[in-house]
C-alpha cells in the first residue's frame, strides 16, 4: 500500500468526502485532514465529530500543506474548484476527484489545473445516498476506483 500523505485535503463533506475522511482517520489518525465544506451545519458537525482537523467554508491557505486534495462534490462544483484549489497547492501535489463524468472532468482539468499540480481523475465504483449523516469509515473499504490520468502516471 502506498503511504498516505501527511496532510490530506477533502473538498465536500457529503457521503463520499466524509466517508473518505472517516476512513483515513480510522486507518491512520496521524494524517492531518483539511476539509472544505460550504454548508455551515456540516462544517460544525464535522468539527465536533473530529472528521477533520481544519474545516473551511471555501478553499484557503491551509490547503497548501496538502500532498493530495480530493474534490468530493458534484461535477459542476468539481469544475469550478479545480483552478482555485490548484493555485493553493505546492508543485508536485496531486489533485483528484470522485465525479462520475470523467471525460468532462479530465477536459476541464487540462484547462483549469495549474502547471506543477498533477491531476488524476478518479471514479469510485460505489457510492450511495444520505450525505454527511450516512458517511462511514467502511464505505471505501474494498471498493474499486477507476483512475484517469490523462498521460500523467505520477498522479496515480
């Protein structure tokens, strides 16, 4: 297994993002998690639950410490987050997503992700419904994830 980054960013604390944060916490509690979540009630719950170490309303400087940032939002929001999030990341950082429309997302990434940041689109072949309240650490366990690198194997 590849080592987890010391600091992980997750934008969107719905079902997939909060489940990812819970899974990482369960696997390695020393990983620092920086979350971005626009909904105040979800930010408050995530902070109270210890799902993330930092919970922001919008992308901010705390993302600069992240080796990997996962965009866990609907595709339209993924597309709008790519440029501002990639501008905050250091060279060599990896930006990925969990959206299902890979061709559209990879095309958007070519235009929006700044040079120096590696983009590898991902599509978990599992999911569900229920938002933050239904998030569990086990949701990602054993699930298959398709990865589309657009020619950048280092992003994998």
